């Protein structure tokens, strides 16, 4: 895919959604960190539902530590892998207090050193909470980048590197959200809904799907 077509894809996505953001509900970088940590192999809807109960009670590292692992587990037991995630939430809160005075660090290495926080989670926090030009490649973005021809790659790191290389600077802040939402609601895994896709004329996917009859 050439640079002109890539720019047109981003311009089209921006026109339809000028100020995209995550569907996870949060008010502070710490709330976002916890929500993203919990969202692995779970839906944003399930995380939001649980955090609407937990955050009014505990939304700081110290407050969550007072809940304890059992207390956190009780709030998040409707989320996939909740036992492991409860352990990671507690361990992350301890690490934030011990290493960062309870604040979420604006640093990739420091974020990735937190329990349960990998590159994708760090990228989301850096981009969404702090406005850094990062792109967190999840299954949706990996699929869209490969299927459309925007930034093909054999694995998530390769796609991330490709997107960082080919995405014009003016779109870097929001590229993650545009591509994720497009993959979640239009360019779906089992059957992409090409018949109402705004970037269909620009997409290089060969097996485009017709509208259902």
C-alpha cells in the first residue's frame, strides 16, 4: 500500500470519528492502568461493569491494597482470569507505592516492570493517559493492519513497528483507537462487513464480503 492511500485511510477514519478514545471507563491514569490490565482476554463491557462497582470504593493503590486480594476478587469475579488478575492488581499497587509514590509512571520500562503489564498495556496507558505516540496492537489492530494492507506483519511487534513507520505524525495520537474500533465493529474477525466500511474503496483485501441478502 502506498503512502497516499494510507493517508486517505486515516483521513477517512478521522472524518467519521474526530476524537476517538478507549471504551474503557476511567478518570485517572491509575484507573486506566487497572482497567487495561483487567481487559486482557475480557471485554471492555465486562471490565466497565465491574469497575463501576469497585472504583467508587477503591481507585488508588493504597485503597485497593486495603481491599486485599479477596476484596478485589469479589469485584472482578465476572471477568475472565479473575484470580490471576486479582493477584496482579494487588502486586501492581504494591509496586506503584514502593517504586513510584503511588503514581503511574510515564515510562515504558517502568510500566512493563509492573506485574501483569506487558507491552500492549503499557502502550495503551502511554497513548491514552499521557498522549504519547504509541500504537498498542491487539487482535483487532493486527487483523485490520494485515487485512487492509495498511501495515502487514507476521506478529504484533512487527505490525506495531510497521504502523509506527508508515503512520503520518498527525495521525499517531489517534491511530490506535481508530484501528481498534474499526476492527471491533466493522472489520470483524469471522466476516468483515465490507458493505458498509468507509475505507472499503481504499482497502486491499481481496475477498471483500457482499451485503447479506
